[in-house]
C-alpha cells in the first residue's frame, strides 16, 4: 500500500454530502476513499436481518449491490474491485446472502492510531506546522538555487515582464 509516513490529510465524512461526491461513476481511487469513509470509526452494534451484530472499528456492513448503486458501477465491476483489494491485502471481505462485511486491513494506520475526537486538533495544528516548515524549507532552497545559478531573487523579479518560457530555459 505504500509508505504511510508521507503525512496526513484530514477528510471529513461530510465530503460525502458534497455534490461532487454524487457524480457517477466513481473512480477506483474514489471508491477506495469511500470505503475508508464508510468504515466504522468505533465498534458499534447494529440490528441486521433481525439479529444484533457488532461491526468493529475499520469495518463496514454493506452489500455488493449497495456499493454498485453508490459508485455507479455494475455488480460484476464491484466484485472484481473487491477481489483486487483483497489480493493486494487492503481489505478482507466476508460475503453472505445477507450482506458483506468489509474489513479494512490497515484502518488504524490510515486513521493515525486513534479516534478523530482525540486527534483532530493536534493533527490540524501539526499539519499547519509541517506545512509552514515545508514552505520555509522550499523558500530557502529556491533562494539558494537562485544565488548559486546567478538568477535574480524573487524580490528582484517582481515587476519584470519576462515570459515564463525564458525562465524555464535557464
């Protein structure tokens, strides 16, 4: 699945209420993010088919048919996609005649090892600090590069009418 240490993006489940989320068909990436958004963020009991079932953190109880309608795909495409995710070790799925329980294998890794209630403010503040540090590093790198290559600094180029193509050639 790749390196999970590349940083974090906080996405509210309310993104599913946006008009853009309703455009069909979903891409595979959008369907994957949708599964993450649909997964329980904590263990929860649900009434299903007349019995009480516990759906754990990182799981969702759904059906192939529901996902097909939700994503604008046919059921065969959903099954192939789910098989692909299982083969890659991203999910495990238990299919029954009453529905499908999907378990996201690395859900806790995607969710920063805690609930959003505990981590939202800290994550947001950390993201701001990290972005600010990245921006400062990038500015220093650009200034150093400009100095080493004899290019004018950003302040010296303000107001100059030089086409972008000329700068790219340097």
